[in-house]
C-alpha cells in the first residue's frame, strides 16, 4: 500500500474485491503494512474519540455531573462524649418551635394547632359564634351569590331536638290516628 493508492475504492462485484484482497495478503510486505495501517487507524480513532468526549465534557460542564462530588478524604472519627452519639451528633431532644402567623408568638410544635385555633377565634365555642357572625354579616347571600340553603345543613348547636314524623302505614292509616 503506497501513499498514492486510494483509501476508498469502489468494486464492481464481490469477486473483484476478493481477488484484490488475495493479492495484498499474498505479499508479506503488503500484509504487514496493511496490519500496521489498520492498527494505527484503530488507535487514532480511539484516542480522538476519548479526547473529544473529555473536551466536550469540560466545555459543557457535564464532567462534574458524570464524575460526581469528590468524597471526603477525612476519615470518620468515633466520638466518645456524654450526650453525643458515636458520630458527634447531640442526642438530647430539642423542642421544635413554630411561629404563629396570627400573633407572631413562638409556640411549641405540639401546642401549635390548639394555639392557632384559639388565636384565630376558632375554638370549640368560638367556632359556633364565628360561624353565626359570618352568616349574619353576609346579609342572607353566600359568597357565590346564590341564596342560602340552610335547611339541609346539620345542626351543631348542641340542642337535642326530635322531630315527630307521622308514619303512614301501607293501608293508608296513620299510626296514632284514625282513618277519615
């Protein structure tokens, strides 16, 4: 294979390609040159591919995403102190505090819901009073502009009332009444 030979040659059919291949493989010098050319081509393509991938990763910043964050080189130390676990974290219970959005007081998390309920006037008794105030202040119309339909709503006033409904039997008579 000389430098003047074309690298890419079109053949008319398969037999022409096989005859050309046999000519190259019969000569030991050409065979060695072809093997060296093939090996150098594979090495060049591999190196250029890796170089392009590294260059692309560097330019786009995706190298950090692929490689990840470097690990800490600091060895883990065991801590042997009172009120600390073996990793050095405090084991004493810390109460979590919340800020009330209504009055801006700091309240313990376990008491936040009851505090907020009382603070906003929605406690047990206050909720009934607040809902009545809202109903009275709306002048008979709800937020959607339609008339109120309170007949079907549940009664939360705490009074126990029983409505006596006359049951009608299948023969047309009332239970406690006489036929007319």
